[in-house]
C-alpha cells in the first residue's frame, strides 16, 4: 500500500466530513491577528507560549508543515509573517486558500510528503509550525531531518505530536472505559490491527496512524541537530485516556546559529 496516497485520500474525505481540523479560522480571528491579538494551537487545546515565536512577526518566513486546514497559516499570515503551508491533502490546502481569498491574505500552498521537503532549498525558513500530524507517516525521523535542513540557523521548530502511550490500548474497548493493553510500541495500524478492523478502516477511508516512540519523537529531533528549548503537554477532553493523562506533547526545538 502507498501510505502517502491512502492518507491523502483519507484526509480529503475527512474534509468532506467536516473534521474539526479542517474548519478554518473566522474573519474575526484574522482581524484580531492583524491587530496583534493572536494565539496558535498545534495540540488540541493549549495555545503555544507567545515567546516560542519570534518577537517580531513581520517578514518572518514560516512553514506550516503538514499544517493545512485554514487554521494556523492564516493567523500567522495576518500577524505579518510570510507563510507557506505544506500538506499532503489538496482539500486541506484548499481551506488555506479559501481563507486567504476571503480575508486578503498572502499564503503560499504546496502539496507533498512531510518527510520530503526537497521542493525547498536549505535554510529557507525562520520558523516551522508542525501541528499534530506526524502520526500519519510510518517514519518520523526523516521529518525532523528535513525540518532541520530547511530552517535557517537560529530558526525554531514548534511541533505537536502524540504520546505513544495512547496507542497501547484497544481503542474500541478504551472508548467504553475498558483499558486493555493490547499493542506494542512503536505502533502501526497496518501491522497491529486485526485484518477485519483494517478492512473496516479502509472501507470507511479512515486515515492510517502510527505511534512513534519518544526516542524517535524527541530523541529524533535531538539527533537531527536540534536543541529542545520548550516542552508542554496537552489533552483532548473528548478522547479516551484524557481522564488519566495528557496524550499530546509540544516541543520547541532550536537550530543553533553556526
């Protein structure tokens, strides 16, 4: 199976279904960002600290990596940044173009695989905003290496991702409040789910997910050359496990000036 193509089609379908991650920001939020009143969320609920971003946003080159959906990109553009949104799903990218047309924003959109940023030259960006999305690729370390390459020295990577503990449990049982440790880490829908469940996912065109270890998520950033300078956890209250722990992690990673 071509996972990139499958998840592209699955996310196009998710947009049709009205996924909350494909609902664009409002014109009122864009106007507020133009006045300097803005917040960026790349985990389910918590806003990233303002000091994770450059102090002055005007002219900052930002890449929203696997960040389509008309959410982070338009806010950052309204705040004054030069924004490129890169995503696997053309329907998600269309959301950013819709907001740009609606509110008079300049947003550049590019379709592709988050693990392959060869369309961009080395040192192209000052900041990368990477909302929770690398659960849709089987290998995360190439994402970190490419992010490091396209950042300028002194640039920052702001990333959200899943705590792999989320993937230990049978999801259907856990949603009913019965937590049964079923799977090993790293996790893969392809390798771990019973065939009948995989077939049901495929028939419904649900995105395939991968639970990466913290060694690959955090250690992978460090091994790519980053220095971790910020960290917090978040949760999605409507999701199983949220009663017990934060299942989402956010990091701020710095590419040191040479």
